C-alpha cells in the first residue's frame, strides 16, 4: 500500500474546487468532507479493532454534499420509494445485484399490467446471479452458511418444494440474528421488524435516505399477509400458506426466485440498520 494513502486528506489536495460554480453551502460541505477525511487514519485503526470504518458525521457529510451538488447542478434525485412498494406488492425486492435503473423500469411495467414480462426478467436476473447472491448472503450471515447452501443447492436442482420453505425460514433467521425481531410476525398490523427501523432510523435525513429502501421491513406485502388480510382468490407466494400446508402447488421456479429475492433483500437492508440500538431496545 502507498504509505501516503493514509496521510490526512492527501488524496483530496489535487482536487481543485475553484473552477466549479457551486453555492457557498456546497463549498462548506466539501470543506467538511476534507476535515472529516483528516480523521481517516484514526477511523481505520478503530475499524481494525471491530468498529465502523466511517463515523456518522462523515456519512452525514457525504449525504449533505450529494444533496448540495444535486441542487447546484440540477441533478434529479433518484428515489425508489414508490418503486420498492410496487415491486414488493408484486412479490419482488431490490438487491445489490440489480441494475440501478431497474426498479423504476420494472415498476412502470407493472403499472402497465406487464406482470409476466417483469416476472420473466427477474427470474432470469436471479438465475443468472445465483452464485453471487448466495455468496453475499453467506458473507452477511456466516453462521447460517450451511442452511443457505442447502437452500440454493435445492433451488439449482429444481427442488423448489424444498428450497422455498428453507429460504423463507432464513428470512426470519436473519432478522432475529440482527435485530431480534421477526419479519413474518406481526405487531400492530405491521411486520415486527418495523420496530427496529422506527428505533434506528430516527433523523429526517436518514428517513428520506432509507425510507423507501426499508419499506418491505416496515409494511406488509403479499409474502407476509395473514389469512385475514389476504384477498379472496389470492394465489401468490405467501409464507403462512406454504409453511402451514394450505397450498401444495407452490414449488415453482417463479416462487423459488421470489423467495431468494426476498432473502437477498433482507440481507442487504439489514446492513443499513443499527443492530445494537434495535437489539438493546428489544431487550428492554
């Protein structure tokens, strides 16, 4: 490693801000980032000891800088709030492997009634990325690696009757491990995981930044509707119907991919929740 890499703000000095026509607020945000960068060596030393690499002030500074730059240069804000809701209600969830333009495109297609086209596109996406999705989930939840491997092996072998229940149980497992709440258990008409988000996402900036992303952990969608909440004639993938034996024809590639989509999303989203504060509150 270059020995100058960790020297305070050395990597920022070549950047010339003066030619840019930016507002005073943006200039101040840039200076704040430079001041925060001067603390990088100390933060990295803390990270080696098991702490977060970047503290909250640095992250907030980056978000503020992004907001100011978007305003100065009239860059449209990318918000997935509505798209995440539309996809969730159709039984699909965003993931790190998904191209950034997909949520909006797929939500638009769903609003146009192109359900089968969306299903086909996302099944192909999941199938093409099975190895990386499995790896990401195992890295996030190493103690569950054996179960995750079994679930993905069953899926790859077309044994969806076996893979789907196992994947769905791991959704609750990941939630319990990280925030001591269950995704498939209700509390006041919402998933129990909503309580963890209410605790950990408290500032207005954090709410605007993470609100849409975390919607599936806060509100119910097709997968976790109770028998009283499901509409008449409901035939989508539903955990209660699968695990309580209400249906016997759930074992399809489409449902297998939807289950994996949910598990991948949950691993991704839980990484944005302050585990310690949520766990402490539940313990109280």
